[in-house]
């Protein structure tokens, strides 16, 4: 779909360049702008999907993540997640 929008945008640009009437020029410019924006958003969406991770993690992935978090903080007590209270 993104390549069709890119081709339609190029076609609109060619129509606008070769136009001899104001109506055809306006149609070509409008076609080029609308399809160009659509193509840009389609390319952006593909890039975002390629760099995003899955929404859900398997139980094995969750266990591995929990193990790395626990291993990265060896000086803390296992049941304690908050900092110690400040003396008053």
C-alpha cells in the first residue's frame, strides 16, 4: 500500500507539472500532497512496527527478566523494595 501511495504521489506531481489548466494543476497538487502524506505515514508505521516488541511476554521470558533484575541488585534484601526510612 505504501508503494502505491508513493506512485500516486509521483503521478500527482507529474500531473501538476504538465498541467495547462488551473483545475488540473490543483488536482495534481492535491493528489501529490494527500498521497505523499499517506505514504509518509505508511513508511513511519512500518518502521515503528519493526522496532517495537511484542505486547505480551511468555512465562519463560518473564522468569528470565525477573532473574536479571534480582541479579543486578545483590546488596539488597530479597523482601525489601523501598529505601530505608530517614531518621527524624
